[in-house]
C-alpha cells in the first residue's frame, strides 16, 4: 500500500472547496473576462480598440467588486486558510506544542517583538 503524501498547495486539505491557487486563477480569469466584455461592448459602439481596453480596465474594477463578491469572499477564506497552515508549519518547525496563533496584522506587536505591519 502507498502512504498518503503531502497535500498539493492548490488543493484544500479539508475538501471544502478549491485551494488558493485555483481560487486566484478563477478570480483573475473572471476579472479579465469583465474587461473583455466591457471592451467588446465599447468597440461595438464605435470606440477605438485601445481606448476601449483602457476604459474596460477602469470600469472593470468597481464592477467586479459587485459582481464577484462571493468569489472575493472565497479568496479571502483561501488566503486565511493558507496563512493558518503556514503558521502551523512554522510552529512545528520551531518545536511549539500548542496550536499556532495567526497574528492579526492590524494589532500592534507585543512588547519585544518587531513591528511587521505594513505602512
């Protein structure tokens, strides 16, 4: 019999849904599709192609925020799951016995810890 190997990084080990890489790819393809649709509509209306693509990029940002709300939420969950798995692996490598705590980036660091918040 074969022993189970490590889980590939693009799959979710809990089986709840697609992994981080798959979710990022889905979101990127969806955003590009919105740009293409908006640009195609503008070209059909007689706007030059380059201007249509530029306007499509500008219009796609706020439009995708509303259209892909569920996909963005899934991406947030996948990123959070990836962070917690990474924190667990780091804790095991350090030799910690307890469950790893993922630091909240919005909280100030504890006394004696370096400040790793992004400005």
